[in-house]
């Protein structure tokens, strides 16, 4: 009986931990390939996981911040996807590197021409972007994920300082400072962005194969909490047994 109580306590702990940690594994995110330095160019990847067991993602739309517009946005060709870059007129023209910019990219849309992102998989959507702004530490994007069953998930909620992560957080690109010698230290340049002839097309990747250290850290954290909870439950029951004896 006491052993079954310990097992039950452990099961409850596992369920509680997974219920809390699961959302952190499955939201749309953006990361640079290398470094995204202020004032420079970078290649960034929007990572889109499939969260459904019975539908595939067949459309991804990323809306760009209008408060810090980007004049240059170039997508990499992807097998099984068509891409459309939408530009809009700026309410207030900008001057970047001595050149007057009157329009900027406001949206990039990928539409599946094949199976899309199937259940159990994720897809990376690479873009070369620049020049990155110098007067902010981050860029907040808004992503719209559409499934082939017509379901739409809006990853548009900003993270509020001091509060828990929202249910559908918007992708955030953290910008680093330019190096002291004036170089921006980014992994992409204007020349790199225009040269897509040698770029290898990206493909869907299994979600069961983790591709970042933060996922590993979360898993280890979950295991530690579960083990700790089971230990506490065992200690409480063992104490009761000695008291009854």
C-alpha cells in the first residue's frame, strides 16, 4: 500500500511538471545563425514546430516590427515552400548608411507546396536581414501559423517584464552590441544575403531531435524536479511508518 502511495505521488509530480513545462517547448521562436549585431546584417531562423497530432502546418506568416523597419530582407529557397515578401511605404522615410529609405519589408509569408510541417516535426525558415537597428536591444515579430484543418495560431503576445511567459509569445530577436573596432560581427552580410546560388535548401526536422541547449536544460530540470518530488514523498511515508512503529 505504501509503495503504491509513493508511485502515485511520483505520477502526480510528473504530471504537474509536464503541464507547466510543455508550452515552453512548442512556440515559434527566432534565433540568429551566429550573432545579430546592431547596425549589421544577420541570417536568422524562424523555428516553427507542429503542435498538433492530426494536422500539418501549411502556412507561416511573419510580420515585421514597424517601429524598427528593416530595408533588406531576403529569404532562402526552401523545398516544398513558396515565399512572398511584402513591402510597405513608411509613414516617415529613414536614412540608413546615407541612403533614404521610403519603404521596408512588413511581412514574409511561406506557403506549403507539399506536405508542409507534419505532426512530430518542425521547420526552420531562414532570412537574411539588415541593417539591424542600433537604438534597441531586441526586435519583436508577430507570427501567424495556419494548419491544413483551417486552425490558426497567433504567436503575437509580447513578454511583459516581471511576468510569466504568455500562452502565445511573439518571437523575439535579441541584438548584440557592435564590436569595439566598429565591425558588426554578424554571420551575414549584404553580399552573403544576395548570394543564394550555393545555399543548401533547408528541410523539415524531427521535433524529437532537440537542436538547442535550452531544451536539454529544461529536460534535465524536469527530471530533477520529478526525482526531488518522489524523494519528498518517500520521506514523508517513511516518517509515518516509523511513527506508527
